[in-house]
C-alpha cells in the first residue's frame, strides 16, 4: 500500500466508522450477530475453524477463476497454499478480504461472521490482515513511526489515544519490534532498510493491530536466503498466536514452515487439487502433473 493509499484507507475507515455508527454502511450497519462490526476477540472458533470457504465460485467475463472451492483453516494454524500460476490463489485472498465478491458460495470468519456481508475495510477491522507481495512502508519515516502509524489507523484504538501511546501500546510496539527483529533498527529510516527488513516491518505493521488471521502473498519473493530463513522463523513464531495463510512459490520456504506435519493446500484451476503434508502432496501424481512436474 502506498502512503497515499494508506491515508486514503484511514480516511475511508473514519468515514466508515461514522457511517457504521449511523447504520449507513454498505451492509446497512449489520454485521455478525451484534448489529455492528464484531471485534477481533469476538470471532467464534468453537467449531475449530477460523476461516471457512464452501463451494465458492467466481467468474471474470465468463472465465471461471474459482470453481467450487472448499477450504477451512483451524485457529492458530499456519496453512501453506501452493499452485501453478493462474491457479486462483490471489483471487481466493481477494474473496476473503472482500476485494472480489464471489458469484456463489459461503465465506465465514469463525462460525458466525459471514464475510460476504462485509466491506473490505470492515473485514480488515474484524481482524483479517493482508500483506501483498511488494513492501509498502513509509520510506521517509522511521521503523518505529511506521509501526506507530499502523497502530493509529487501528479502528479499535479510541480517537483520544490516537496521538499519544499509552503504556500498553508502547509495550505492544516494543514486543512487535522484537518479534520482527528490528528493535535495533527502530530509529532507522524505513527507506534505508533491506528488502527483507521492509517486508518484516510491513508484517509488524499488521501485527500491531493484532489480527486473528494473516494472509501473506509471496512473502519471501526477492529475499536473500538468509532473509528467507529468518522469515520462516518469524512465521513459525507467529503460529498459534495468529492463524496464517501463506501463498508462496518458494518450495524451500514452504518446507521450512510446513515441516513434516503442516497442511499444504494445492490449488489448481480454481479448486483444491490436493491437500496434506508437503511429503504427501509432493508424492501425489496429480500434483506432479499439474504443478511440480512443470
Ligand atoms: N480481474 C480479473 N479479470 C479477469 N481475469 C482475472 C482477474 N483476476 C484474475 N483473473 C484470472 O483468474 C485466474 C486466477 O488468477 P490468480 O491471480 O488468482 O492466480 P494465482 O494463483 O494467484 O497466480 P500467480 O501464482 O501467478 O499469482 C487467472 O487466469 C487470471 O488471469
């Protein structure tokens, strides 16, 4: 996200908050079961799923990009999504985040929040954070200022706290700086960071908002081997506290984060072709044919 877009997003969020208070959002002020946007802590995962897609279909000008897609993710899970170019991975994330509306099917956050009834900013505010492939931090600001700004755009932070951090928020920023391994760089201008560090900073900007679910699109593209290895460590440290959906083509990275037990979903031609441990999907003849064998 460019600074302009972030400013625009913050303005839209404020406008949405005002409209939401008056019941004038695109969803008519309705959401979840409370008649207002549910807070992240209210996601009902008692059925063991934080995300649930059922029979989702999307067509673009007659081309079916997503075909009867079924997928669910457990709370705290680190799910890897792989698949050839054009398989529908980005489109699936667009559907989850409200950027693209499916033609049919269901998309639930927890067991009660119907994401198809929410707008893109509402979905972000519900606790679904998305990281696009390219890092989009504020290059002129310091690492700390970038994180502080991300906290200020969090709609759960009351307006009165927007320009002064309280002790809990300062602790949160310190914790995130430590998690993304940028504590020593905290006063450094973001534009001077390496590509990998910028990616971690942007992940930190999502983390300060304490998302329940993080969607990460090709997070290690363009990283050095060392940065890739550190990113794997970072994601493994986030597992359990957050649910993560990671789309990536780098199979060494997938191996590092999926290990021997993590579930890997293989998408092809808009639906799930195979799902299981990395060893199992890599041994699947259908996967070899459409993806790994290419
Ligand atoms: N807005 C759109 N209009 C028309 N076609 C689209 C649109 N968005 C996606 N598609 C098509 O839908 C298919 C799925 O695209 P998508 O970007 O989701 O695949 P992907 O798995 O993310 O691919 P990659 O690994 O290359 O990023 C592709 O054939 C793509 O051209």
